[in-house]
């Protein structure tokens, strides 16, 4: 217990709270997303898949965005990413056209794709090298728990609440996570000594790059296409999808 309390410092607990809130907000929205697009907005399958493609453009350009803002404190970058993501997702609740939806998709995607590496970098900046794996695993477990809670709330409440409300709530919770991250000292993750290059691509990591590419493909095929088939062709409701 003493070792555990020494590992999870107040800074790491602050990050853990932000991770929990972020995944909770994402869970609230992921459980309703496909039904929201098809049933509430009346999008066709083709429109949903094109929207998914547009959503990945900020991820493709992330390396350039990260290089452009790398001079800012890491905590600020992470907090800004969550605030942008929360704003983008929250505005899903008021869109009524495909063009407006695409604009919000891009906005939320910028925050989402920049938060991913920022979260890991903050954790590694707070944990010692020997404990980094344990810390990253703990944060991943907490995020998984939060996602289950969020999707569970969707399963329980989707029959009585409008789907737009879940996006408003999810965006608000994620924005709150951004405010929590602002409590992390700006010195966390700051480089010491020689300047860190803006873009690092190394030949010895080629296998990691390839595996990451295929993992992303797998995620998109199942996450976008799989649930679309269940909703559009098999008429599954939000409660069934979230369960």
C-alpha cells in the first residue's frame, strides 16, 4: 500500500481523473453515435462512411500540428485538446445539416487525435522509467472502467432521453476533463538539456509503425462499418448497440 501511494502522486491522480472523465464522456457518445447519425440526422450509409473518412484527416495531419505547438507546455496542449474535443462533440447536439456535422467532426477530431499522445506523454513525464508500464496500465484500466460506465448509462437511459442530450453531456464532461488537466504543473514533460526534435521517425521502429497502421484500419472497419450494418440493416436500437 505504501508503494502504491508513493507511485500515485497527486499529479498522477489529477491525470487519472482527467482520463476517467474523458473516457466517460466518450462512452456517453459512442453508445449512441451510429443511431444518432442514422435515426436522428437521417444520414445514409454512404454519408456516415464519408464522415468517418473526414474525421481521420486531422489524425493524418497530427504530426504537423504537434510540431507546430510543441513549444507550448505539455499540460497546456493536453488541456487545449480536451477543450477543443469537448466543444466539437458538444456541438453535435445542435447540428441539423450534414455540412455542420462535418465541421464539428473535424473540430472534435483535432482535439481527439492530439489528446491521445499528450495523455501518454504526461503520464511518462510524471512516472519514473521503472514504473511507467504500471502507470500506463493503470490509466488504461481506469479509462476502460469509465467507458463501461458511460456506455452503461446509455443502455439504461437511451429509451427515455433524446440522443442529442448524450452528446451535450459527453462534450461537457470532456471539457471538464480539460479544466482538470490545467491543474497539472506546466513543467511536467518539459525537455531538459538539448532541444527535442519536432518530428522523430526512426527506421528501427518500422514494425511498430506498420502495426499501428493496421490497428487503425481494424478500428475503423469495425467501429464505423460494423455498427452501421447493425443499425441500418438489422435495425438495432441504442440499448442493444450499447449493451
